């Protein structure tokens, strides 16, 4: 794979919400009844799916629960033939000196929301701070509160290599006006608005399912929000090629004939919770596939709100290439 192709496809993969190998996180430390910690644990592990990018894998591909959120060395190598270039690593988020133990709450929030690393350098745009910027202060505080409870793991993650060195500037946050509002006449506007928040400000569904004007640029085509069409290499998720195509494209989530026209709330919830489409077939999208979707941990209310919002989107005509050639791997 050429370096340019790898970079363009990688841009979406690293911010994906999870996959069928995410697995349950280890039992958290006793958090008592602190509502901030309870909320933060839910956001980190179920909504935003942070463990996918920040928990190392065992040799069998499953997440290593003994190193939960300890960061991944060279999660992807865009230049495999050059030992000095192409690797990008993810941060140790545990409560250890090699992680976040020495960072202040404000520094952690600045990284999460604004893309400023705890060492003061700018963060690479592959971390979706430009989406998370729009989450509420309470939710940002809850994430920090939960991370403070995560068992410390000693792991000094290797530095990123060129071209993934700190950029000169951070990416601007998504303009709230560019996030679609539910169409008029939606049955439950409050539910749809909660779904808008869940999909577009505290998780990265809006990122994965919105095409870019220039692949890899993080410049989105806001005339096709949630219209799908971003490509991800199957090999990055362990999908065999063949029978799968080299590139899997995200689905059009709008109620258009090229998207989810004819889907009910129950159908959308089933995709999220079970990884099954309207016909009962498994979807191969890495965020929803496998024996059980990683989003099965979402509350019934949140699943219903997400479905309400998805079905209230304005239709986007965006034909997507076939993204599956056979059932997803178990």
C-alpha cells in the first residue's frame, strides 16, 4: 500500500468508535456512587469507545485487560519499510506517571476538547478532539473523573514518527450549525436532539459517516453529513481479502434510498446493539460487527435516542460501494 493511500485511509480508522474485538473492559476500581465517575465510565467505554484505540492487543488480537487504556505502540505503520517513519502511537490514559497521573484535570480536558497535549504540543487530528470539543463541561469532567480511577499501568508509549509529528496548528471544532437538526415533524424532538448530541459531540459517528472533500484532510462535505462513503482498509480490522474488498466504506445513515430508507427505530437499534441489518444479516462495519456490537453497552434510552435522530436526518443521496462480501468474522 502506498504511503499516501495508507494515510488517507488511516485518517478515519483511528477515530472509529470500536470493533468486534473491543471486548469488555476490566472491572473498574470501586467508584462508589460518584455520579461523575459512573457517567465517565459509560462515556469512555461504551459511547466513545476509547479502549479501541488505547488498549493494547494480545497476540490473539483480543484486548489485553491487564493493560487497559495503557496506550498502543505503533498502532499503525504507514511506512513499514522505514524504521524511522510512519508509526503512530496512542497515549497511555492510565493513572500512572507514564500516563496521566502527573497531568492536571485542566490539561486532560485541554487534550480531550482542544487538541493540546499535556506537554503543550499540538495533537494530531486523528484524535477527534475537534468533535469532542462540543461535549458538555459536565461530560468532560466526568471523563476526567473516571480516568483518575483507572488502574495505573507503567508504559511509556513510543513517540510518533514523521509524518505524524505535532502539527503547527490544531483543527477547528465542528461548527454546531453544520450538525443537522432533526427535520420538522419528528415524532419525539427531545429524543432526536439527545441523539444528535450522542452521535455528533460525544462520539465520532458524524466523523466516520461524513465524507471528506479531500480524503485525509478532515475537511468535511457538510452537504452530505451522515451520508457515508468514507473508506477503511479491511486489513486494518483483520478482515480477510478476499472475500472482503480491500476497502470497506461507511454506510449512508440518512433515510434516503441510498441509505436507511425504510428502516424503523427498531431496525436502527438492532444494528447498534446486535450488528444485524434490517434483513437480519451481519454488517461488516468494524464499529457494529461481530457476535455482538460494542455498542450493546449503550442504555436502551440512548439507543432509542440515536435511532430517533438518525431517522430524523434530512435524506442525502449518496450511493455507497458495497462494503461487505460475506459475513463478518466471528
